[in-house]
C-alpha cells in the first residue's frame, strides 16, 4: 500500500509539472517592443542593436 501511495504521488507531481510547463509562454508568443520608437522588433534586430554594449538590462 505504501508503495502504491508513493507511485500515486509521483504521478500527480509529474502531471502537475507537465501542465505547468505547457502554460509557459514560448519565444513565438513573445513580442519585443523597442523603447526608442515603441515599435515591435525581432530578436535578430535587437541583437544587432546591442553589439557594441557589454551589459544589457531587461526589465
């Protein structure tokens, strides 16, 4: 019985972890807005703008 309860708890934890993972946003869901001109930019465009910087902060 004790072994079955451990198995049941493990199944419950695994199902919760899977559902939490499915709810996370992906890169495709993310929109990057430029603070300078308030327009959407791609990740590649943003990376090109940061070539000359040593440190970049994201808020």
